[in-house]
C-alpha cells in the first residue's frame, strides 16, 4: 500500500496526463506515417512478385506506386528534425530518401556495368531500414506510455 503525505498525491492529475498525451501526438503522428510508408513499401514488393510470377501488367502498378509514396519519405525526413528522438532514428529516417534515390538511379542510369543488379539489394535494404524505423519509434512510444 503506497504511503502518501498528501491525499491528492495518490490521485492522478488530469491536467498533467493531458499535457503528456499532447506531447506524444507529434511522435505518434510520425509513427503512423512511418507505418504507412512501410505498408506502401510492402505493397510495392508484393506487386513485384505478382508481376514476375502472375501477370506482367503488375509492373506498371509497381512503378507507379513508388512515385505515389516516395513523398512520404521526404515528409518523414523534415518531421524527424522537429522531434526529440535519438540520433539513430534520425539516421534511419534520412536513409529512406537516399535509398529511394539509389533505387531510381539503378533503374534509370545507363552505365557499362548495369547498376540494376543492385536494385533488389537496395530494395531489401529499404525495407529493412523502414521496418527498423517503425520498430524504434514504437519502442519510444511504448517507453513513454510505461513511464506515465
């Protein structure tokens, strides 16, 4: 049984809880956008499989999808610098647009050695970074909830 010097010490302060909840909203919004990016990336990876093993018309959806969701990476990049997050989260977030640019270059640059051979590896790296980012942000949110 907790001992309390004042009867109101044991009662949660609603104003404090509301302030803590409001302070979590920016990181929660960032988390939701990071999950959305990850889901879009997953859908794009699925369209590769559909194009390769089911119907080649899925290639067009695969190509168009990256144009549709790549802007999310730039929004996340700007947003992460408004948040109080560890440096590792900022590095992961900054890596997303870099990897997307490399994906674009490996397909569109014509060189004597075809850069497209690195395209699947960069895609795997992009998925890994995106998933790690989602996991790291979730851990930050979970730790804040536990401390409350």
